[in-house]
């Protein structure tokens, strides 16, 4: 029997943590296993956006369970993303350090825009539609809204309003009243109003809701009316039922599980606000969302890597010298291959550096003076679909320090990871750019590079270097620059 490889996606949401395992069978994904644990992460945020010890403990317990399920899964077969609560909490690094002790897979904190894009991919790859559609996901801490057609998103937005945060603000004690709902709905509408015009202008034919909050509301709708679609009058009916009950504990609906009662009133207020602001007539439910979008992208070949498309689009927009970037990339591949064993460099490291090569001159769009600083700012604060926040910061750091002095306080601000490995790939990137700075690939000599611990040696023909004294001076200056990051760079003439 043929052995099909399995892949797994983990979604660390603000309300629940999800794990999905699938395998690739004859070019398609087959879902094998799902796990869901309510963690109530957003409820553990204090007023200063620090995650409480209790919330961290709940999260670590679930991650430990997931680690057991994923035992023996190689790291490249598991993708883990964290959303609103973890991207906003102040003690993220503390949490990640604790998580690493019980969960061996990297946790990628993604932006709201990236979350919205992945949600749309999850829906779009399972439900096909030739017209514009609006996809809405109400999470624990944020709400994502996407207009797209087929597999292509046209408009992405993530608003900082979710079922848990609204529940904490307006229904924390479980009491339900018309006055509280009105305040909650107004607050939600304020969060949405800035995007309303652009969404209405683009328009849509169908509206799709996804994930836990909307799924729970859809179940209540079906119990009360037997309808399969959600409409504003039915939402108002459910709200009145809640108000009449007076307290969420008094709401008696078979379709509303006890664990959902801790956030459903907040979610209902958000959905009513969305229906009003966006003039939604009806919404249907989809079973697919972020984790399915994550699985789909893991399933794709490199040819369809969204990050590669993003970088190419970005470099086109800024009129990057593609030949120059390609030449740098060839040098990167040469150096990373030669240093693979000594410095444990991976194909991913080479890919990241090649992306940086395509971005390192974007700062020219502002000014050639300080272009590396301008470029780093552009890369750091632009929307780069497919990239996690940590990956985007890493790209920004590579662009910022590909030339001139390396300022450690600025570098450590951008890079949270252990610096030894990053410093090594930064050295490779700087040298790859340096040897190609004249943009005359045909005039370069044969180069090779070796390393022992943090000592890096560039081997170059003595005869060639004698006739290129300026190039030698640049390399010797680089020796001083690399000392800042603990790299002892030397030249060897053959």
C-alpha cells in the first residue's frame, strides 16, 4: 500500500486552539483528524495587554496535548499560526519561551491581514464561486472580512473586535439587556465604519460566515426557524430572546452549548453590527476557515508559494534591477551550499536571503542616501501576504544591515530569535551583495567560502585581487563590520 505523507495545521486562536491533520492523496487533501480545545486566551488579557498566568497555563496544557498528537511529525510538515491575542500581548516572548518547552514546533505570529487571507483561502479552495463573495470570520479578539473571487482576494481587513473582547467589555457578568446590546453594537459598528464604504463600493453576490461564533449562531437560527441562512430579522429575534432571559445562564437552547455561553452575546452583537453596517441581506455558513487555508498552502508546490508571488509583485512595483538581484541570489546559493555543513544553513535560509536580495534596493524609491534604512522601513511596514510577522522583521533586518555599520541595538529590536544563526546568514547576505556590487557578473573570479565556528574565510585568486585593489579594500572594511556581530572574517589568496 502506498504511504501518503501527512501534514498538520495548528491555529492558536483567541478563544480556541485547533489542530487539523491531513494527508495528500493523488493531488488532493484528505482530512484525517481534528482536535479543538477551548483556551479562552483573549479573556486572559489584562488592561495592559499582558497575558495572565492562568491563560498561559491553559495554553501550555493544550500545546502539550497537541505535541503528543504530533509526535514524530517532522517540523516541515507542521505549520502553527497565532492570531489576535498573541500578536497583541506584551509578554509574547515570555509565552513563546514557555511554549517551546512543551511544544517543539515554531509558532508563527501572523498579522490580521495574513489571517484574513488564510481564512479566505480556506473557504475558496473548498467552495467555488464565479462571483464576488464576502467572507466573514468573527474570532475571539478580531473579525476578518474578505471580498474575493475564485481563489483571489480583492479586499482584506482585520478589525480589533471579537466575541471574547466584546463579552468582557459588555457582558462579563452574564447579564443581558437591550441597553448593553446597544452599547456593544455601537462599539462594533465604530470598528467597522472606516472600511464600510470601500466594501460596499466593491460589492458581492454572496456572504459566507465561518468559524465558531457564526457556526453557533447558525445553529441557533436553525433551531428557532429551521432556516439554513442567517438574516438580520432572525438575529434580532435571537437578541430579544437573550434580553428576555436576562442572563446568559437562563438561555435555554439545545443548539447553544454551555462552553459557548461565555462569548456568544459578544459575538451576536458583532454580527448584528456587521449586518447593519454592510447592509447584509443573508449569510450562509462554511465549515472551512484559517486552518484549511493553511493546509492548502502547505499542500501547494513551491511554484505556487504565495511568498514568492508577493516578493515578485513587490519588486515589480519598486522597479528592482532583477538581473542584479538574480546575480546576488546565485552567489547566495553558492555560499549557503558551501557553508551548509559548517554553519547548518538550510534551503530555507537560502530562500529567505534570495527574497531579501529582491528587496534590498526598494529604498531607492525614496532616496539613494540611506536607502538601506528607507528599504527596511518599507519592508517592515508593508503588507506582505504569506509572511509571518517574524519573517517580515527578519527581511527588514536583512535589508537594514546589508551594508555599512551593524548597530546591535537596532538589530536586536528586529530579531527576537537566537542571534548566532541570524548573524551568520546576515554575513552571507552582506558578502553576496558586496561581491556583486559592480553589477558585472562576468568579471567576478571563482569564489569559495569556508567556516570554522564563527571564523569565515573567503578564498579568492591572488592574481585577480591584485588588479582589483578597491574590491580588496571593501572586503577588508567588511572585516571590521562583521566583528560587530562576532564573525571573524578573513581573506585567503590562492
